[in-house]
C-alpha cells in the first residue's frame, strides 16, 4: 500500500469502493497531426514528452484533462491540463462528473506513474495504449474526501513547485529554526 492509498484508508476507515478506470472516466485517443497541417498558434500540442511538442492554432480537448503520453521515451507519462490543448501522440482521460474529481484522479494516476510506465510495450519506440490502463483499479472515497485530498496535495504541490509560495514558506521555516537554535545556544544557566 502506497502513501495515497494509506491516506485514503485513514480518511475512510470503512473502506472505499474500487472501480476500473474505464468506469469512472472517458479515455480517448489523440489525433495525429502531420507537419503540413501544423499552423503556429498558442495551443499546446501534447504528444510523447513531458512538455508540449509545439504549439498549434486548434485544440481538441478543453477543460480539466489528464493526458498520458502514448509513445517514445516518456510513454506513460501522466500530465494534467486545465486549458485548451491538442492531444496528438497520447490519450486523454476525462473524469465522469459526480463520480470522481478530475484532479483527484490525476493525483492517483500520478502516484501510480511507475506502474503505468511498466505497461510500455515495444523495443524501438515503446508505447502505452488505452487498453493497457482502462482496467486500472481506482479507489473512490466520497467526493468530500476526494476534495480534501486534492486540497492537501495542491498545497504541497504549490510549496514544492511554486517558488512564490514555496520560497516564503521555506524562509519562514528557516527563520524559526534559526531563532530556536539561537535561543538554545545562547541561553546559559
């Protein structure tokens, strides 16, 4: 049992319902795009890497979308987008409303990143397909608990990845540590 599963177990002592990924979300293949069809724009094209491959003038997904890279060195890489994107050499996952919160599903799949990477097939150009993950088991705590988990993980994510939030928090922690040791070291009996 990993950390997120332990957190879910603590928050839901009666247990949680488990469903297959395909029961709680719609999985959809990306649309191939040839170089001749690319028109420079501001819409990120999500393909087989960690960053957008390039930018296009059209989108084929909008709103909260989870994307899993389909092929290449980063096949199976899970990313989250909350703006219009063009999914190309990848597949998207859209949570079914009322059952599961998209960001909760993203965090759970991100927590299972290594398992998803292990689904790669192919020696020259590895691939991960929808069929490799559609039966993946997903825990479904109540929506209120999903919201709590997301709020907690969003805070940690901001502290770790957002310098404007993380750096002040780190500075404050070091200031308190400094004051503690200063007082401890300079207090004599």
